[in-house]
């Protein structure tokens, strides 16, 4: 009987032990978790677990926190009680009778929730650990005490912040919080220096204007970042209550390196299951303040990996602490003037600093070296930074160095350091004097060798300096988004003195060139530019250069010297669209090989519409192109269309643009409001796109005098065939009927809606994209007024009159046409005969 009772007692002991190792549902006061026994509390559906997670492979260090319970072998914490204080296996978490969570380690309290009158606890399916008081009121929740991670649905309110673990190298840490402005809120990433209470914000999300009430930044499993501005998160009120398990596991983490990154759990990554990064706030590591402590951050050639360089003052090289620069700033606080100090120059380097670090800002520094002299003469100065701001020199004199530096070809950093002073002591001098006669030849020979080597190094440096600087600028040109300034002489060299002409457009001539690494570029020399000052021209160029879209030609650089204005673009291998959709027996013998199939043709039409819609509707400054035509649609090696010459109309002016357009023979694309002198809006580009779309479908010019009287006017003939139900007859005959009939009809309907005379009737380019992609239904368009007038006047009479004019002007247009231009650029009439 005694034996039976022992087995019975042992059975119940094991039962309660197993029950406590993984308990789900409501948790009552009096429960506890032991770090050494792997006990956890889990959510009802087993999505999350609360307990002690090991932080090392030997299971000797643990952290109290929450993690995804259903991920095998992964205990990445999404919440931690104290992220910087791990405990051993002796730690215990007690949920005592008063309702207080208390973490103790070897008799001392490490962390507590500071709660009372708690009746029950629950770990929800959203990863939120909650303590409930009377009437099921929430007394405490982990979502209100975030560590370094946000979960889908977890709010980040104005009074909360994410905090990263402290850097093991320099001790600094990062925070993500919402900054309160007078009329707005914004998310900000901030570096917090370990040496003082100061901080520096190096990244900010989009502002929320006119905010009233309690607002949070919420990471949602469907919408987790701002699609219009990839720098920020979605903002929504804190009214989400969801206790259902997420379909896709995601977490937003403020990493130790200062980057904010969104991860998604993927069950199949090359045969393994792991967290995959989906989005990051910052792409270049050196854009993060404090990533190297107070040292200098240097990017490798890929611009994705960084290395750190300490700025060590002479005489302090024996200090192995990574905070050398901060220690040095502190040591200079005692005495910063006198002959024992000198200035060390760090070329092509800028530095992060706060307003509190600035002593003075000089805007009248004549030379670079005088910025260093300004720091040396200021007893409070530790460093100074020289650079250019809109062609004006500036010099910031700083009292401390805390937030780190970064590479910047246009800036120079000056650091005040302690001189070495006298190297030799008394015993050293005695030793040198005693051996002076014996070893007199050795120092003389060594001095000569060193002197000669220095002379060769200086000569080599002077010869290579400009070439290295040019290569650095060109590399930054390829990687960075901002246009780079070139000299006119440099572009002459890169284009072999503008010897290889690619074509001549409405805004100037285009020449092919190449950078030092072999990358091809296209250089456009602008004609008849408005008399902007250099500053205004550069401002406009930077505006154009800030537009990045896969269907826009990227502006890489520019030149502004005297009266010369040039733009540097990426080179498009397959040239302009007109060479691929129009037959041209004069220029190309292999014209049959240059026919675009229907699928590529339709994709070109959709891509072009997306590019125009981008600078119409998605840019901060709305841009009107004013010259949409096949010659301004370029194709890369994959036949992806890219719109060129956008933004140039503002530089050229409306009148200049109209004159150039008429001379170049592209008036057939002009909207009626140009002729009637009505205000020009983005709908003028919509009209031009409609005419372009008709030419893409038909593979011919809209007005082609080489055709017969029945179909020389393509819009009239195409509208008739569309209404007769035989739309495929108007498609490029060279494709021999290999087209998608529904796409042809859809394209024709969109084109005729675009070329309506009434501006208000024309769709926006965003609506054009949706109609072409088939996401919205398209009604049958009415016949455009200009087409109707031509038909009523009699196409035979119009054809005879224009045929006569065409024959008279043939000799003139043949002489004026450039070899690279399409034969059809001689179409000189607008669509209306009046």
C-alpha cells in the first residue's frame, strides 16, 4: 500500500511539472517560471510563448521575454523585460499573490511589473502579455513597454519608444520614437551617445500634419510601410483589438547597428526556414549616425558594407578603447590652446553633429585650410568641418565629437590633436652621442632614401589626384541618386569631342559617351535654354534628378559652365521607339528584324503610361512633359520603355518649346489647347499619349502621305474599323494578325478617349494605366471633334491638297532631316485641317 501511494504521488508530481512546463490559457497569481527548467506560458493557439530564452549555445545565459512558439529552433525575442541584462539558470519569475510579476536572480530583484490587484494574466495571439484586474480591466501589458521590436498591430504612441541593445564596441544605443512638432508628428531614428545625454536624429519618416488626440504608428500585417514614401511606416489610430493568430509572421526590429528592418518568416528559403528581411529604413550603413561610435564610417565598392576608422591623436595610440575619440574630446576640455596642439586633416570626410555641438558657423571662409586654422585658434574647439552648401563655403566649428563621420567628397574634417613634443629623453641623447661617430653614415643614407621616396610620393600623388577624384565622382554617379556636376572639358573627353551623334530632338542634340569604367552614357547639349542663373538651373536639374521610376530615363549628371548647359543620362541600348514601330527602308535594311511583336508593343504602351503617370501624379512637383512622341520613348536592352526629356520644358520655356516642336515636325502630337492658346495642363500630355498609342498599335504615323486616300489619316480609319468590329485590321500589318484582339480594342478605346477635344473628358494618366491593364471597364468613346471635322470636310479633298503640299516640301524636309531621325518626322500638320 505504501508503495502504491508513492507511485501515485510521483505520478501527480510529474503531471503538475509537465503542466507547468508549457501552460496555456489564463494564468493565475501564484504561478512561477524557472529559467533552468525551460518552463513557458503559451497563447491559446500556441502562436507565442512567454518564458526564459537562452542567449548562448551552452544555455548558461537567459533572457525573460516573448517569442514565436511555432518556429522550430528559433527563439528570437519580440519582447524582453530587460534587453541588456541576461540572467543565469538560477533566475525565477514569480506571479505573486498581489498580482506583481517579479524577476529575481540569486536573491536580488532584476525586474518587476510594479502591479497589484491583478486577478489573472494572459498571453494573446498578437504577442501581447496582459495583466487583468477587477472587471477585466487591463492593469499592465507588454505592448505598452516595448523593447526593440514591434509586432503587427502593436502601437508606438508618442510616449513610447523602441530601444536597441547597446553596441558592444562603443556603448551607444538607438531609439525609434515619434517626435512631437508644433503641428505634426513624425517617426525618427535617434542615436544616443554613451558619453553624454545628447542624441542625434539621422532618419525621419513622413510627417502627420494637424494632429489632434492620441495617435500611434502601427505596423500591420497587410500595410507595414508607406507605399508613396519608402522612408516611413503607415500611421493609423490606436483602436485595433485582434486576438486572432497572424497568417504571415512579421516583426519590425530596431537593430543594434541602428537600422530599422522588417522581417518575414519564410518556410522555404533554399530548403531552410528562416527570417527574411522585407524592408529597411536605410540602405547605406554610413547614413546611420554613431555606427562607428565617434569614428569614421567608410563604404566598400558595393556601398552596402562599412568599415570603421578611429581618429586617434598622436601620443594616444596605446589606448585600445574604442571610445578614443570621445576620451580625447574629454581630455581636451582641460586645455585646448597652445603650441602642444596641432590640426590633423581628414580629406573627403564629413561629420554628424547636433546644434549643441556647434560653437560657430563661418560662411566667409576663403580657403579650406582656414577652416582648420579657425579650430586651432579657438580654445573650445575640438574639430571643424568644411564643405559647400549651394556653391557657398561653410565651416562648422565643433566643441565635441560624438556622433561619427562619413565619406563625403565635398567636405573636409579638421581634428585638433596633441603634438608629440620632444621624442628623446636624457638617456636617449646620451646613447646617441656615444655612438655618433660609429654610425654617422647610417642616418645620412636613411635620410636620403626617405627624402627621395617622399619626393616620388608627392609627384605620384599630384599626377593621380585628379584622376582618382574623377573616378570617385563617376562611381558615386552610378550608385547614388543625385546628379553629379561635370566640367565641360570632362564631357568633351568622355564623348570624344562630341563626335558620335545619337540624334537631335526638340531640346538639343544627343551624343554617346562613356565613363572610365566603360559604362555608356548619353550627353544632351541643350539649345535655347531660358536665361536662368546657374543656381536656378542646378535647382531644376536636381528636381529632375530626384525623379526615379523604372519607366523614366535616369538623369546621372549635368554641366553648367558659362552658356553651356548639358545633361548626362543613362544610355539606352535599343534607341528610341520610332525606330522599332515605323518602317524605314532608307535607314535600315534589316527593318523586318526590327518589328516589335504585339506583347512587347503593348507592354511598351503600358510602361510609357506608367512613367508619365509618375511625374504627373506621384511627384511632389507636378511635371508637364509637353513633347510626348515616339522619339522621346527610349528602350533598354530588355525593351523596357523609358520616357526621356521630362522636366525640360520648364528650362526651355513654353514659346521656345512650341517653336522647336513645329520645326521638328511633331505638331501632330500637340493638343488643341496649344493652337487655341488655352492654359496648358497635364491633359496636354494625355492627348499626346493618345496619338502615340495609335501609332504604337498601327505601326505607322497618324498622318502618312505615302498611303492612299482611304487610310492616309490613321485616326479616322482606325475609329471606323473599331466601330465596325474589325479593330484588328488597324494593327501593324507586318505582324500578320498575330495580336490579342481584346488588347487592340482596349488600346484603341483608350487612345480615342485621350484625344478628345474637351480637356475635362480626357482621362488622367493614372486612369489610362488602369484601363490598359484591364482593371476597369472602358466605355465606347465618341468620335473626337477634330476627326469628325476632317471626315465632314471630305478626306479625298484633304488628301489631294495635303499631297500637293507634301510633294512641294519633300526636298526641304529631306535636307533638314538628321540621318538618325525617322523618315516620318516630316509630318507637319496638326490633326485639324483648319
